């Protein structure tokens, strides 16, 4: 979280967006061709809205502007509702899964407005991951009020492009209740969205908006598919999930889940908003304080200790670290690039790179 020289930011942003221009031009061209074909053959649906690059092994990852990471089945389902087509008209769509039946997970990554580079990096790392067809994982970057003139432009442009940012009503802080503000603001935020979309009942958000809400750090690497797999069989009420602290502990009731990434079910999100316990006591190490609320409120009676699927980076070895291994859900303390590189290499994140004459990466 080292501060960066402000002058570097515009250059990076421009670098990122300029490289997207040919990409979008290509998509637009594809869309134009598809539309022409539709006119000729009277096809009922177009997939252009969601960019499917057929033939690539990546072709069931779709990035919706909302920041959702969905599979192509979702995209097709989404299109069905936006065009009011019955799902049966979507030919290749054998496993239609309605919004209501998906496991919905929100991951809020607490970060700072000025961490432009970290966000663009994390988007790269998360938007290239696949999640199962019946799971929706929304990743949002969460920070407090903007304080600088240039943030109003850069952050607004990021939102226009990715729509994956939550700005809380607070002054930036780590242990003065930012986590409280995050959890206690969600109900109102997702309720409002409900109202805006209620013209047609089919586009209304299901309840709860998310089965599980996670708080993550911006130096944690989550493997989304493993996370979803691990949450799926668990209770959807009164759940408190994560890596239990102290590190030697295997008992999820002793004492609390590490701030690297913990999840709770939606009823606990509502309780945090409504209860006096968190309202009166939210100063201190955020993860420990969160655990104390649940203890005082006798909440989180369903607990899951994800140790050792979640752990600190192996070096230096500590009571909280673990070797990288295939069953990993999250690796924490990825502060500097070499740790990220080692982790991403270990998990073969580039194995789906499509061969092409346009590049060669040895
Ligand atoms: C934001 O926080 C300030 C100070 O805590 C408070 O006065 C204000 O009412 C809040 N605004 C909203 C929209 O909640
Ligand atoms: C955050 O910004 C909003 C509007 O930009 C303002 O109303 C609010 O008081 C600010 N909150 C804090 C805690 O500074
Ligand atoms: C990464 O790929 C190598 C070589 O194909 C394989 O041996 C290894 O098991 C893979 N690692 C993971 C975590 O999937």
C-alpha cells in the first residue's frame, strides 16, 4: 500500500485504456457483422452484448459491466431476460440457470482510492478466472470518501468502465470502523438498486442480494472457483467463515476469522446494520472486533474454518503460513510483485492463453 507518485497515475490509466481501443473496435466490428447476419437470417438473438470469443478456452467467462464474473450460461440467461425471450429459444443453452438459483457471493476488497495500479492488477487476476455456471461472484473495490480533485475523474472513469467500486461514507481509516461501515452500508446500497430496477418484475433482484458477503484484503489472492466450491455446501444462515485466528487454532469458535478474507451470510449483514452491538463498538483491529460482535450477539453459530485452504504466503514461514498447494482458496500477504508472480505461476493462471501468430510468450 505504498503511496505512488501522482504523476504516474494518468500515464498508467492511459496506457491501460489505449490498449483496450483496438479490442473494442474489434468487438464492434464483430457485432456489426453479426447484426448483418441476423438481418439476413432472421436470427433471434445476438451474443455481442457479452463478447464471446468462440473457440477460445476462455469463452465461458463473461464480464458484465456490473463487475460480475459470470459464465456464458448466465450471460445467455441474462440476455434472455433483457430481450424477453423464453430461455428455450437460446439454442445452446441446455443448463439454463435462473438468477434465483445461483449462489451469489459478494467480495468487497477494502483498498484505497489512490491504489489505481493495485486495482487494475486485481481486475486482471480476477476477471481471467472461471467460476461454475451456477455461481455469481461480484468483486467490488471498497474505499472511503474521495479526497483529491483528480480522484473524481479517475475513479469516475473506472466506474464507467468497470462498475466495480463502492465508495463508503467515511474518512479513510483501517481500524476505526471501515469494516463496520462496509457491512452496515450494504443493505441500503442493494435495496436502492432494487427500487431502480423494479419497473419489470423479471429484472428485480432476488433476495437476499447475496447469500454470502466477504471482506477481503487487497494483498489476498482468492481462487474464486475453490471459494465457491467451499461455500456451496455450507448453511446460508448465521454463517461465519474464514481463517481462524490464532493461527494455531483449528476451532472456528476460538477466536475470530482473519481479515485476509472472511465471509458471513446475509442475515449477519442485516444484523450488523441493525444491532447496537457493532454500532457501539467498532474501533480496534477490524477482524478481531468483528469476531467480538458475533460473540456478544451470539451470532455466527454456523462456522467454517477454511484453514489450511487459506493461509499466509509461505515465506517467511510462520504459524500462519503454508506451502502453496492445489486446494488453495486464498493466499495472503502478497505485498510485493515477486510473491504475486510466484503464486500466479504456481496456479498456472496463464495455461488457457490461446496460441496465436500475434505473440509468443516463452
Ligand atoms: C455521511 O456521514 C456524515 C458524517 O458522519 C453524516 O453527517 C452524513 O449524514 C452521512 N451521509 C449519508 C448520506 O449517510
Ligand atoms: C463523504 O462525502 C459526502 C458527499 O460527497 C458527504 O456528504 C459526507 O459528509 C462525507 N462523509 C464524511 C464522513 O466525510
Ligand atoms: C500446473 O501445471 C503443472 C504442469 O502442467 C502441473 O504439474 C501442476 O499440477 C499444475 N498446478 C496446479 C496447481 O494446478
